[in-house]
């Protein structure tokens, strides 16, 4: 992954983390804090949310995928694969989504 893509991906993750935090604040969620992160693969970066407290991870779920070649945001078809039918946005164009994932 090149530096431009990494910077755009980090900015997107930070933006979406703010959306998730605001949602939890507004809904007085009493579950452990939700954290958005990513793992880089050969072609895609998997965006996922995890909930953890006191060093223990309770669950992880797919939030979406980023095509590393184009920056396209793809909905998650499963934990391991994106839905490739069409892009839902692009990390270079300032796309923004709700707290529950790329839809």
C-alpha cells in the first residue's frame, strides 16, 4: 500500500470512528467501546469493528472493504470477502457512512 492510500485510509477510519463515537454517546450505549480498525491484505483492506474492555476482545465484525488499487469502498459480503457489485464510495473523495458499516 502506498503512502497516499495509507493516509487516505487512516483519515477515513478516523472520520468514521468519530461517527461511531457520536452514535454511542447519543444512544448511551453500555457495551464496551466500539473501535474501528483495518487489516491490509493483498488486494483489499478489511475494515472491522471490535468491542473490547479490560484487554479482552468480545467480538469483531466486518464494517466493509477498501480496494487498495482504486480506494473504492465496498460493502462486506462476509468477514472474508467484499460485495463486488458496485462501489459505495471512495476514500479519496471524502465518503461518509453511518455507524454500522458501509451499506
